[in-house]
């Protein structure tokens, strides 16, 4: 439907792919801001002490020289439990920051191919749509279906109404059809679990 | 779609994490490994003497203390400025222009002769495009909410459309419908910006009733 002149300025697929990739991964903005604020606080304190030293005033909160001396005598100047706990805390925080830096940080999102736009969908929306299809296929109330969408699997749990059997294959087919129509990438595996016991009065 | 420096974020987080890991490991080693504690007992005074020597050598005539304090303060000021710049760089990239008038890629109104060489240019602000698209989106009953913003994507303005469908609405239907509206906007404005459609689920959606009519 688009006219000829419009086609020339179509966005390159590479730029769309980049948009989608950035949308599917965390930008690490929040931990960055937290780390930056903490570093700024530490730097401000050191700056203040350095300026006081430079003009020859008394230290304000932290005596830099005393701190250095304390650091030199370290294993003895402080209770072992406190030193151990503080070191462990540093290890844990450092490990977490390193993991934040190294791990891909995938968000629970999928992409749907589209000719004009780049489309990303939260896993929750996919799950909600699948739950509706599964509910219709199983003929049960919304509360009796639980759909969990993971990175590579879709788990459909159905609690049938007592005395009314649920066709697991029909549910699977409905869910597979919905997934195929949205053609989310990467395509997940489907697991349908029908509960042994039914429920009454839903 | 923002220009958050993702690589820089990860680099700085990684470096800070490594430093903290090293400090923590050093503390534990001092506590648990006698050899390390013995080494530190001899190394620390030597480091202290080295620092003292440096301070006496850098203390100017008639001054009480070393000028290194001033240098340290200047370095810290520089570091603080860099950190503030780093914070400010997060989430930037919004733009107020949807289709800037002027030279390349701009919309040119057809002149009387129809050859497109008329003087003047048309500028479309981001608010115009955003409100047009948002109004069209909010007319739909299967969407609980929508927001549209304009961002600079690789030098050209691009739209970010965030829609919140009601519970149970198939995302592929929403994707197709929103893309159709975007193509209508293309036809109206005569430009074809990159568009990102983000289909999400917010707290508002969770508390609304599911759409019951297909």
C-alpha cells in the first residue's frame, strides 16, 4: 500500500534489528546510576578531607592519615568477625556487579516479525493471550488455567471442572496455534499439565 | 530507543565489581592466610615510608603539607564531574521533532508547478505525530492504554509506541493493528520513520476486566 517515494526512506533492517536487540536486553541504567551515586558520595567525602588537609584544617569525618595507619595494621586492629563479614560483603557486592556487567540481561520479552515496525512483546502479554486460548479450548473458567511463559518453554496448567474431562491435545493444539500465529521468536516448547483433581463451582 | 551508553555501563560496573572483589578477597586473605598477614605486616610500613618520603619531597618551601592534597582534590573533582556526566547520559535521546524541515530527508511541499522545487519547508513536531497516533490507539477497545514518544535513532527521529492490551488480547493482532495505524501515519505525514512497538502489561492492565467480546 505504500507509495514509491516512501519506500526509499524505509528503515534499514539492521537498524530495526538493533532496536529490537536493545529492547530485549537490559541497559543496566539503574545499577549504573546507583553505583555512580555511591561513588560520587565517596569522592565528595575524600575531596572534602583533601581540601581540609590542603588548607591545614582539622579532619571532618574521616582522618585520612589515621585511616591509612589503621589499614596498615589491619588484621589486628579490628575484630576478626567484623573484618570477615565486611570482606564477604565486598565479595558479594563485587560479584553481583561483575555478573551485571557480564550476563546478557535478557528481559522476559519476545519479538514478533512485522513488515513495517519492530515489535517486542512482554512475556506476560503472550501468557495472557495463551491462557485465553487454552481456557476456551479446555472449556473451563479463567481461574482454572495458569500459563507460565519462560525463555524456552510454555507451561500450561489446567485444573479441570470435576467430572468434565479436559482434552490435553486440544489445549496443546490451541496454544501451539496461538504461538504460531504470533510467531514469537525464539519459539518456545509447550508443556500441558492437566491436574489430577478437578475443582467444583468455578 | 534511548542512547544509554550500554557498553560503558557494563564496563564501569565490571571494573567497580572487580575492585570490590579484589578488596574483599584481600580482606579475607589477611584474615585466613597467615602468610598474607605476615607479608602485609612487613609491606605496610614500607608503603607508609614511601608515602611519607613522597610527602616531604612534594612539600613546597614554607608550606605545612604537600601540594599533592590539592592535586588529589582536583582529580576527585574531575572524577565527580565524569560520574555526573555518566548519570546524565542514561536514558537520553528524546527529540521534539518528528520530521525536521530543511535539507536532507525533509518534507517538501509541492509548488504550484508540482515539481517539488518550491521554496519553504514543513516541520512536523514530535507532539503532533505522537498525539495523532495516541488518539488513534486510544479509540481501540482492546487497548487499556498507550503512550507514544519520539526518539533520535541513529540520527533520524523514530517513534516508540508502548501499548497495553487488555488481558487475553492476542499480541499478534495488536502488532498488526498498530502497524496499520503507523502506516496510516506514514501516509499522512509522508515520512517513514523507524518505529518500535512495545506491547506490555502494566498494573493498570492487571486490574482491568478482560475483554470479553471477540
